[in-house]
C-alpha cells in the first residue's frame, strides 16, 4: 500500500458530508446561509475530486461523538459510512493528547463542547495529521495558530488550495443508478 495523507474531518463536517451524500439535497437548498452552503458544497466536491494520496479520516473523538447520536437510523448511517468509506486516525500516545488538549483549552473555552474541539485537534497533532477541516468559526479563530503540526482549514480554502482545474473529471463518481449521479450542483 502506498503513502496516504489523512485529511481529518471535525464532527460537523463529517455529519454534513454523509447527509449530503445520502439525502441528495443541494447545500443551497438546505441552508439559507450562502457561506455555510459553500463550505458544504466544497466538502462534497472534495469527496469526489480529492486527489490521491489524500483521503478523509476521523479522529477518535469524532467517532465517540457520533456514538452518542440517539436516532438509531442516523447512528447506523454514521457507523456505516465510517466503516466503509473513511479511515480512522490512530492514537498511540494518549498522554500527549491529554496534555495538548489542556493546552489548547486555555485558548478555546467559550462553551462546553469546545473541550471536544481541543481534543480533536490534539488527536490530529498526535497522529501527524496535517489538515483538519472545519467550518466552525470560533474553533478556527481560537486555534488556527495553536498547532504547529495541524492546520485547521475551512473546506472552501482547502478546495481552493488543491487548485483542481475547472472541468476536471472527478476521481470517483456516484454509480449510474445513484440519484446523485444525475445532480450537477457538486460537479466542478
């Protein structure tokens, strides 16, 4: 197996991406906020166009968070997508993660779930993951410069960074019988 570079997703990005891929709704139809819709469209485009050796992965805390979903259908969907499509970020040094989480939490403690953001970033650091995608404004504002190993990047900026020429064929496509294959909102 060749080299793979993991691109981590935070919880919001993971949930949105699988929702978009299963419900087939354009981000502009789902959101009245055009900026958020553009972030979501970029996530879907990344899913189809992101070149090798890049691939999406989930930090352990993202997996732990979705395990708390109470709707059995949504939980099953999250588990299914993770087990078949996405990679897992492996952590071996839990002490490092705990120490980094505490350090990051001094800069990002505006609300209760901010500790989870700090832990997700720490897990990315500990694993050597260079990119964490998020569209959480406060997370990015508070911690984008906190790590010297992992960059927290909006999906739109990461998409632009890849500089994929318009009209390029996607790396993967929905099967011909998948309703998403007839949609054009995600096509670049």
